[in-house]
């Protein structure tokens, strides 16, 4: 029996230990830069898509996936905040004249956008 084999179907190397072949699992340490949305995605995967979550861990792609999701979500939030603020007339002029109203409206916009982003990016 060969000491080491490669499985083309899953791309893993296996090493013979006694009578059994064990996969050579090396998890790459990628820098975790994800924030709020990456954490939400990780928790969602753990609770609702555990098979996919385990796959990402075993292939070493979990951190990369979470970083990408977080980046996409943050970019989407920035774009939508600008668009919705423009649409609802929340301007810098309003901020100078009536900052409490500006804060109230911006908080409402951010809450709405947060819900949209979570439903469309995190919970896919």
C-alpha cells in the first residue's frame, strides 16, 4: 500500500497510518478582518447551514468567505444610505438647520438598510 495518496474527487492528500488513510488537513490562517456582518453570517451558517459551514472550515475557506460577505455588506450599506438619504431629502443642509430631525431620519434609514442587507446578503 502506498504511504501517501491523492484523491482527485475532493482534492485532498491522504497519509497511511496503520491500516487507515487519514486526510492531511492543513487550515490556512487567514487574517480575520470581518466585522458585524461577517459574524452574523458565521452564526447563520452554524445554526442553519451546518454542512456548508463544515465544508468551509475543512477547506480553509471560512475566513475568506466571511471577509468577502462582510465587505459586500458594508459596501451595500454605504451605497444604500447615500441613495435613500438623497431620496428622502436628508441633506447636509438639514443637518445644519435641524440636526435632531436629521439624526432621527438617518437612524431610520440605517435601520431599514440594515434589515435589507441582512436578509439579502447574510441569510442567503
